[in-house]
C-alpha cells in the first residue's frame, strides 16, 4: 500500500528520523488546549533546533499557560543542527562545535517574554532565549536516550509527554509512559493498534486515537536514500518521505471519543457472513456496521478512529482475543484469510 513501504523500511533499518510538519502538530494539539494549563510538557525525542513539537509549545508557551517546557535530543541522530533547523541564525555552543559527533542536551524553558523588545512574543524571542540564557540549555551526561536514567528523571518531572517517538521503539516507548503513569500525545502508525503490547491498553481504555490520521509527508535527513515511491525532494533540496496510516495516540480525554457513530445499515446473514472458524460476523467497512446486530463483529483497524467506549467494547483482534494469543487468525471466510480485524461488540443494546 502506498506510504507503508517507508514505514516497513524504517522499522527494518532503524531509520527513525522523521520530522513532523508544523501544520500536522497544530491541527492535532489545538484540541487539547485545556489540558496544558499549569503543566510541564516534555518532548523527549525532539531536538529543539529541529522539532516542530518544540516550536509549537515554545511559540504558544504563554497562550497555553504552560508551567515548563523540556526538550531533549538523542546523541546518534544524523542531524547536527545543520539540517531542518528552526533557528538558522543560531550558532551551536562552542562545546558542540568542537566535535563532529552529535552531543545530546536538554532545553528547559519556564518563561517566554519579549526579550528583543519588538512588541511581540514569538519564535524570535525563543531564539534569543536559547542564545543568551545559559541556564536554558545543558549538555546531558549520557546519550539522550529516553530510557537513560537522566531522561527518566525528566520524565518523572513532566505532566504531559508530546512527541514523535522512534517507530522502531514504539512498544518500549509506550510501555515506559504507562509504567510512569504519564499523560501523553504521541505520533505513531495505526498498525500499532494490533501490537500484542498495545492492543490490551486500547481494549482496557488506557490508550485511544487522537484526531488526525492518514498519510502524511515528513522531512528526513539528507543522508536518507531516495525511494521510487512516496519520496520527493523540494525546490530547496529538502528530502521528504510519505508515511502511511499515521495517527496520534493519547490517553487525554477528548470530545471526539464521546461522539457516537451513526449506524444505518441493517443486518442480514447474506450481507454479513460469519467467519469459518469463529462466531463473529465480517464487516468489511466501518461505515457498514449494522445498527441491529449485538453479537461480535470483525471490523477494519480504521474503526479505531471512530471508537466510542460508550457505544462499543473492544474484545481483541483476529489474532489476540479471548485472553489468548492464537497462531492462526480467525478472520477466515470460505477458506480465505482477510485483512487483520478488530473484534468489537455493541454496548448500548437498549437503543
């Protein structure tokens, strides 16, 4: 499928440097404004010189009434403040220029004011802050990995984590957030819904999808190889890759999660055949979920974008269900195995 080849490649070769466009960040985070007031936000997979997550929070620090913004970067990133920079005029600290090897550091901001006296508080003031306030930026002792002891201490300090974590480490990243009971808004691939480590969290209403999902373009470092599809180089020479089935995962309550799907199809055995090896009906499109069927249904993964826990319950998927991990999928009709399915059942039977 278009867009998915880049995801599979990134998992295989651990090429995880995909930089989210500011428009996508803004379109998602505008729905969470009430959650940020008085909170410490951590972007722990984000070089502030390059990350649009950091840029969003830095530009909106006062509007969101943040208490603190913390951002950390990883030592082995192939970008060394030369590509994708949000602050092209800001020089690297001397200790970072002394070596070609990327040095990890953290940036902590507790206020953003009109430092350059131009009558407005904007990104130029954040640039001034990073350039002139030595206490905002500090080298880390380790490599900046989110699993390191010093990064875990920053995680403990945070109220909300917002970032685009490495696709190849998504399972481990979410496990850490759950372990430390952190609120979060993170970018990932929709196929993660079916991961053995993620599906139980979704089933138990500990994680759900945010607002935006689909195929999106991401900036990538110049070192990334060119692809025949889902790849482009813009007029400035910047490389881009398109990733398929991207979505946001969160555990913060949002209005979308409480909106009922409008169901208008009627069940018939002919239109909704049962699986060969499991007592559930096949619903090939989310929009076709019948309004008058209350047994188990197999629906596409894209259903999760419409999921309301007051309307449906999630039982598992076509492999992980009934408290077990089965080697054979149950989504088989007339001997043909279909795409992976989420198993659901209606909750509000009284309608």
